[in-house]
């Protein structure tokens, strides 16, 4: 390997590492919200493996996070699917969390669960969610409204008009 090739590889690694540091938490949270802790984590790892293999293309994309979310979805659907299990809400560590919330979230459609968790659980803006999921802001609002309505009904709390 020549000095120029070595420098180019170092630049590529540095650019990819910066990309992963910026994108990984958001992508992992999105895939875990969609597929649960184990399958979502594996899907996130598969998406970043794909990103490294295709870094020349992925690094130039307008919305690489959204693209990698789709790659992760494909990996999760191809892989061994486990029943969706969201972490239980420990009443001692998280006294403000309704104990029935994980089961109620798991009962939502996949898209509703992802939108509700990203907006209310992780504080994503509608635009950020729309970008990750490659949908419009109005689609995010609709999934959020429907998901919240179902959650309130399942948990027996007031339903918005």
C-alpha cells in the first residue's frame, strides 16, 4: 500500500467514524422502536455494515439515515424474528412510567409505535422522524395522532377529541 492509499483509507475511516457518531444513536433508536431491542440492535449493526461496504455511495446521499433505516428494516425482516419485546418499566427506577405502557406500545402498528417512541420517547421533531422514515411530516402527525389515541384507549386514560 502506498502512502497516498494509506492516507486515503485513513480519511475514509475518519469520515465513516464521524458519520457513525452522528447517525448511530438516531438510527439504532428508530430500529429498536420498530423491531425491539434484539432485532433492532442487530438491524442497526447490519445497516452500518452495509454503509461501510458502500461508503462511497452512502456518504454522498442526501438522506443516508433514512436509507439505512430501510436497509435495517430489510435485515430485520430477513433475520430471525422474535416476538416484539420492549423493556419493562421498572416502577422503582421509573416511577413516572405507566407499567402497562410497554405492552400498549407493542400492541400499536409498527409505524405508529416508531413515531410515538421517537417523538415522545426520544424527543425527535416531526421533521426528524419524517427524514428517518422517508415519509412526509403530515404522515408523521397522522401516525402519532392515531397511535396516541390507541395508547390512551388501551391504558384507560382520556381520549383527545
